[in-house]
C-alpha cells in the first residue's frame, strides 16, 4: 500500500511467543497494523487458561526494556498512573482484554506484549504473548 508522507504511519507487528513449563496459549491480535499520528488503536489479548485471572500489558522500548502499561485483575482495570490519559484497558483478566492506545505519536512505536498470570499465595505463573510493534 502507498502512504502519503504527511500521514506519519505507525505500524504494529505481532510475533507469537509463549513460554512456560506447562505450555498454554495466549493470543494477541492484530498481527500488524499501520495507523496515522493522533489516531487511536486497539490491541486484543485472550486466553482460556483455567485459574489465570490477570492480563498484563507491556511495551518494549527500543533498548529492549519492558515497561508495564497496566493490568486487569478479573474486572478491575489498573493502568499505570502516568498512562491513565494515554491508554484504556477493557475486558477481564479471566479470558480477554483490549488495550486502547490514544493519540498515537512516534514514541508509541514499540513492541507490545500481553501476558496472562495466575495469582495465588503460593504460585506465580506468567505466560507471555509477544506481538505488536509500532514503527513510525
């Protein structure tokens, strides 16, 4: 597709990744996405893993460091304080979540991950899905 120079496109690239000794699936869509500056975009995450009641969202910066954007615990939405005007979380931690990123800017270009987590007093288990990367 042809993009006009003034559109300042942002691209999301998704690559599946899951790591656990007991492999289960976490899914994230869309696989790729091009958006214009100041647009909003939605990223979706889902799982069907019994007893996992958290979905967490991360952004990987250009230096490969992961930053927590926020998480859902059951129906409680918990975006990081500094991002409350930038992102919205919807869904529940038990099976699905939507991350909405508003007013896209070039610094939103990154790889985005969702993770499913089980929380208990004795067990802490993460499954990570690597997908989405914005490129300006």
